[in-house]
C-alpha cells in the first residue's frame, strides 16, 4: 500500500471527509473533546506507511495534538455516523458512533484511506456512555489490528494509541486513551439496516450508491449493482470467516454493527486467539450462550449476511435475486477454508480423504486441549520420517498413541505430494504463525503501560508484525500461556 510519492510531513496532511457529502441526517458533526496532557503510548510504522506518513513525525507534539483529537487536521470535518444493528441476534435499534469520530480521508495515497479516532469523547450516539476508551482496551485494539495485518487478514489498521491521565470510570477508575484507526471504509452492515428499518429507502439507496462508488467502483457497470454489492460482501465475509478460523481468531461481538461492509475485521473488543483447542470456546465473558463462540463464527457470518440481505432487498428487487447473492456464502466459505487448510497441512494435491484427515487432527486437538497455534507450527516442522522433532508436537498431546496413529496416516499422505521436507516445511511455516496475540502477552504489556512503561507494547508490536518468522531471540513469546492466564476475562465495550 506504499505510495511512490515522498512521505508526507504532518504539515502536509490534508483531509477530505467524503462521508459528509451525504445528507446531514447520516451523521452529526462533532468535535473531539480534548484530553489533558496527551502522550504517545505506541505507534505503528507500517500503519503510518499506509497513509504515506513520514515515520519521523510519529510522536511529535503536533502528532500528539492531531491524534488525541486536541487539534483539527486541516480539511478535516469530524463526524459521528449513525447506524443501527442486531446485537446478539436481537434488533437493537439506533446505535451509531458513540465514541468514534471520522476525521476524513487522505487521498495522497494510492487509495483513499479514512482516519477515525476512537475514544475521543461523546457524540449524540453515545447513549449512556462517556465516549471514551480505556488504555487497556485501546492497547488491545492497537496490537490486534496490527497483528491481524501481520497475519495477512483483512482488518482496520491502527496508527497509534495516545494516552492521557484523564480518568474514566468502568468497574474501577482507569486512564483513558485514543486509538487512531485507518480503513478504506468504516461503513457497517448496520449502517444499511438503519435506513431499512426506518423505512427510508431513498436514504438506503444513497448509502448503497455511496459505498459502491467509493469502495466497489468495479460494480458500477453491473446490471443489478445492489445485487452485485451483496454478492461481493457475502463472499468477502465468508472468506474473512475462513481466515479467522484458520488462525483461531475469535471476534467476540459479531453484531451486525461491528461487521465491515468491505470485509475487514472491525471493532476489536473482547476478541481472543484460540489456545487450548476447544471448538466451543467463548472469548467474550458476557456471551454466556456462546453465540459468538469459535465454532459458531462461520454460521454467524452467514446470519449477518442475511441481515444485510434483508436490508438491501428493496434495492435488489426480487427475493430470488437477493437469495441468489446470499447463496454464495457456503461455497465461498468452504472453498476458502479448504484452501487455507491445505496450506496449513502442507498439501497441494487434492485427495478425497483429506477433509477426514483434517477433521481427525482437529478432533485430536479437541480431546487433548492441544494449543492450536503450536500444534500447527510443530506440524510444519515434521519430517516425512519419524524423527526426534516429533517430540515437540507430541508434547502438546496427552494421548500420544492416538497422535502417532494420525501421524502414520499423515505421513502416508505426504509421500503422495512429491515434495522434499524442506520445501513443504518452508511453505507450512509461512502460513502457520509462531506468534499470536495471546491474552497473557497483551495483559503483561498493558500492566507495564499502566505504569507508564510502553516498551512491552512496542516489543509485542514488532514481534507480531512478523508472526511467521522464527525470531529465536523472542522464543518465549511463543510459549504456552501460564496458569494465571486462564483467569483473564474480557467482556464488551470498555
Ligand atoms: P461496541 O460493543 O464497542 O461495538 O459498541 C456498541 C455501541 O455502543 C456503539 O454504538 C458504540 O459506539 C457504543 N459505545 C461503546 N462504548 C461506548 C462508550 N464508552 N461511550 C459511548 N458509546 C459507547
Ligand atoms: Mg462497535
């Protein structure tokens, strides 16, 4: 995403808020509420590169003023957008940017990147909230956005976290922070549902036209561009779900207001990465029913696309045309998931029994509560022959005889691939990460940051930007979680 233009200095930043060209009832112009004595907690060089922003300016006084919301970037017309949504399967009515402000977009780069502040103070959509975000959740969003980018998974990016000693009150008083997010669009499924459920079909059409023009211009020539939009979003969402499943990422709050219309991972809250494999794992402490558990994510992705389809149906026309667009979900998900699994297991040819081989490995991880990330990482290092290297993998499993039996089948399968160990291992190591954002790693970085030591956030960021590299000097960051980490609980908005 880097541009050929020379990097921009802060003085050259100029924003344009395209969303504010929509009619005024789509948003409210709001200024950020200033925060006292802002300081830099963390910044991402690679996110800065998405904006073609000069790395030298990260942390400069003007940078702190701009990205704390204390000073307006030239051209910026900050706004909070209105949207609605289904939360935990129930229609929640109007929501909207309660603590986010869209500053505008930067067109100096190849693509128009939108910049949003999160935690910058109340808006007309804040309801009972204070419009703020705590340092803890801001660091989690920052690190996970950049970790997902490192894993090659579509996501909003995070430029920086700016902290302040200004207190906010959650279960206990905590310090606040502002995260700067970057995405090609922050429009959500719920943005469409808003107009549909308010029976404002002309506004629905305006929004769809806006999104197609700005985010899907290739669809403009389609005979039924609204159907084409639904098809494209359905496919992107299905593929995103497959990508989440393949790294064990759990979003935690897949409400339709948190679903990106361009297929990004959006709105990081009580997310988690699978550790001891359990397909029923729920990462969001408040999701008692497990609606958003790991195994439910693909089906919920489909459910959310159905909600979007309902909202787009007046534009698309017939129910058949809407259903046809939606019908792409299962095949797109399966195709992507199987392709990712083939890569994860190091198989290039397709054999009928491969899916059963994969399922058997997942069943073994399940019954042994084997660590998801390390299981695939060690699998990537196996030789075609039994060697002492098997021990790393075997150590993750309690029932070693069952694993050995599976390995016999797996090795028999590998012999039909005609690849040398080294070729297969290299490919597998490039898709099975060594480093993921484990809760205990995030927690350790957060605790240091709460004591004004931001070094661990910076270190984690660096490691997670290259999750497939061995980085032997950071070996301990790939370790299994310690016992105390079992008790970390994360829940909704903080
Ligand atoms: P979330 O669960 O973070 O996706 O948020 C759901 C809704 O609550 C969105 O409309 C948010 O903008 C809003 N919200 C969450 N936290 C706050 C807060 N601290 N202040 C104001 N609005 C909030
Ligand atoms: Mg949200």
